[in-house]
C-alpha cells in the first residue's frame, strides 16, 4: 500500500485555502439543531491532512486562520441577531462587530500553525497522533481562558454530548473530550490514507 505522503499535495494552492474555510464553516453542522456528530471528527481530520502539505509558516498561518474564521462565521452568527434584533444596533454596526469578532476569534486556531510548523520534520504518523491533536486542544484551551474571560463555544467536545465519548466528560472535561476527538481525527487520516505499518 502507498504511504500517506502519496496522498498529500506536493505544494500549496488556492484550493487549500478554500477547503480550509469551507471545512471551518461546516463545523456548525456538528452542533444543534443539526447534530451531525461525525462532522466534528471530519473537520480536524481534513485540516490535519491539509497541514501535511509542505508549506511556509505564513501559509500555515493563513490556512488555520481561514479555518477559524469559517468556524466562527458559521457557528457564532447568532451574535448578529442578539446585537441587531435585541440590542437595537444598526445592520452596519452589528455586522461590523460580528465580522471583527469572527476574525479575532479565528486567530486562536493559528496556534496550530506555529506548533505544526515547529514540528514539521517529525514522521507523519507522529504528527497526526501527537502534535496535531495537542495543537488543536491548546487552541481551544487558550480560547476558553483568554480574551474577555474566554469564549468556550464551538469546542469539539461539546458536539459529543450524545455519543459514547460523553462518559469521559466527568473525568477530563469537555476540553479533554475535544482532545480525544482531535486524536481520533488524526488517527482517521492514518487509517484512511496510511500504509499498513502506519495504520498499526
């Protein structure tokens, strides 16, 4: 069987950025009212696959930032309703405030870019089951505590409320469950695209 690197694009292209934004936007489907729980596994899996592509730090930064922008554009649009309909803010003011919020919150995902760039020379399997999941967890942890007391919305662990992973929540919390989902996402990339040795 071919190694996983056979399925990784040789270089970055504009499609990578579009895919990154779209997968971020699609994470909203993992939460109510849609509750397609598997999406919470697929979004980080696709991002991890994209991050295997050889690229510069600047490219990693924009790739993860666009994913973060997509996540909050899709999952935090209710803030506009709160500001406009219930807060009586004008359409322009509410839209501008939400846009700024989405762009700033998206920056938290760029933590993944710096960590994955630093460890880019590690073996692929080690990046997928150790570095990438830990980087995703760290981005969620930082977002939960920083910036005006934190914004712990749209975490991968929150999307697993009705799955078998919920049993781990009392022991490791929702962020611990997020880590398990990210770990599963990395393992999923190996299972789907890896060689038999990498799968083991």
